[in-house]
């Protein structure tokens, strides 16, 4: 019997996401994938699974889920209230969802994007090398109550439960950026004002990007300098005609005409994605050398996270699936030592 996940209730922002589909920008398709890819790497470290497996991304609110076969899972990203049949479970740790039990994931207490990752991954048919939903491009659709999703096989179902201490990336704070192609279009005093301004994450935002609100005059280019549309990427900070900044996220377009005052370095972009409306943000320019020093591959990040994982010690009476574990090995009838 094929393992599958059933969605009984769904928040408004549920989609299937993986690490995206790179290599299609020339055809006008951005990479997409998880708004917070670090959360998928955290789940892979916890579950001992490949980092490219697809999960469910939840924007602000989760839903209710069940499976027809017991499956290991982890909740990462935004801190969301969750329980199995009414028993609370912790984030950033592995758990087992028994067949027929109800996993309920409620609103986010911290952050915006939460992730439900199941061992084996969501096994929907890949499109252009990825299972990621790309709403802007019309690839896939939001998940709805009544939907069922196939699950892959868990290759390490006897793996011990794990937990992972994670750094806070939900409180905003200082965001590091580097100069871009149009940074010199802005006067030095405008750049200084930009780094001295405290912004707040606006309620206006989605997987394409988020608006930043602030008090004061707009950030305009000097002498009305303009440019032809060119390549843009997630992290770019575009200035609209009225001088309001937007930080582009994973599902942004590939070409844009607004000037970019700078670009958020990849390691800080999850802080932007996970900043809830009203969160305070400030920007700090790095040199190219400083920005390069922060660069780390996803493979290296996964190795680091795996080393940080710790066994989750539980009392036997709290382990609902205790009989799944082989607690005694090499048991005998007891008379073998008496035999000749």
C-alpha cells in the first residue's frame, strides 16, 4: 500500500515546496522553492534524509493532517503550535505520526513560513526537475482540504528521535547587504540614510517579496538616473518610483526595471522571509570580500546542522510508538547455558 498524506483542514498558504528549480532564468522562470530553504535543510538533518525532498510550506497557519501508514516527520521554520490527537509536540525535533492519528498545526507564534517535512518526502510527479509549487508561473496550486499526497519510502525508519537547537531568525535586527549594479545611482547621503533608517516589515508581502515601511522621505536615485530592465534575483532591494523598498524573495520575477540599492546576502535572506509584519529591520553594507566570507553551500550547511543534532531523550511512558523499537537484542529461552 502506498503511503499517503491526507489534508483535512488547510490554511490559506499551504503549498508543496522543495529547494526549487534552478537553471530556468533564461526562460523567464525564477528558482522558486521554499521561502526559507534553511528550514528544509534543518529537517533533512533531523530526519537523516536528502536535502532535496519536498515538504509542505505553511504561511502563517497550518492545518490538520493524517497518514495511512506511520511516518516520521519534523516541523521546522516558523514556530507553530502543533499537537497529535491533542498531545502537544515540539518544533525542531522528529516525531512519529501514527496511522490514522490527526496532526494539527495552528498559527505561527514566531516567524511566517513553517514546514512539515515527512521522512521519504512528498512524492508528487516532478515538473521541470522539481516538485515545488510556483504560483506566479502557474506550476502547481495551493493545497486544499480533501487533497491527498503520495509519500516516498522512509529509508531510515529506525533512526532515533532527534532535536536540533536553532538560532533565532524571526526577530529581524540587522540585515547584511552588498552593493549591486545600481547602488552607485544613489547619492552617498541617500545610502547613509538608508543604513541609518529602522524599517518595519509591512503586512504587504508574499512569496515574491515584502514591502518595508518607514518614516521619512523616499530613497530616490540622484538626478533621476534610470536604467533598462535587467536580471534580478532573490535578495535584491528594489526602490519603487515613490522610493519605497521591496525585498525580493524566492518567487520574484527574473527581469526588473526598478533600481536596486543593494542585495541581501543569501545567509540573511531567511531573516527577511521569516520577519512577521511589524518586525524591525536595519541594513548594513558589506564589502565584496566580507560578503564572500559569509557564503556557504547548502551541502556544507547540512553537514553543520547534522553535527548539531542531538538525541531526544524521552520517558518510555511518553513514547506512543514504543513497540516500534527493538529494545532487547539476543534474547534466549534461558536454558542455553545449561545445555552440553
